[in-house]
């Protein structure tokens, strides 16, 4: 089961996910939640409480990544759980997605200057 909580502040939507991102109703619900934020400049997916991710979930994340890029929306993945981080790393998708801590994402979204942003990003690598 996947539960979602969407909070919107200005043109930034944060979608907090909990449970499993797996083929079936879970991925349809996730897709609908993100696509409904089409007027947002940034959509942040908080993955800290996601315990499972299957091939259907990965495919959906990739599809949402492409959907966002084609509309000029930034899709950010934050705080992936250990399991999700491992899956993204093993599939090399950690090089495709914008993945960071929630605090770093907020720092970047706050409009901090580029020099500090690059420094903070290098500290996460």
C-alpha cells in the first residue's frame, strides 16, 4: 500500500510517500498525484518512508521524470530510504534523477547563491 500527502507552497509541491511504490494501483495513484501538480515549477518526492520499489515503480519514476522535463517542471527525489537508494544506485538511476536530502532541496529552492549551492552539492557526493 502507498500513502501520499501533498503539500503545496507557491509553485513548489511536496509529495510525501509512505509504503510501497509497486506495479498496480500504487503507481497509478503516484502518477495521478504528480501529474495533477502540472502548474508547479518544482515537484519534490519525499521517499524517506518508502519501504519497497519494484520495476513498475522504477518505470513510473522514469516516466514522471520525462513528463516533468517535457513541461519544464523540476522533479526532485529527496531522502530516499536505504532500500530505495540501493535500487537507484544498482540500476544507475541515481545518475538520472536529481536526488538530495530534504534540507539541501529546500536550500536550493530558497534561491541561495550558486556558489553555496555547488559547495553543498559537493558535500553530499
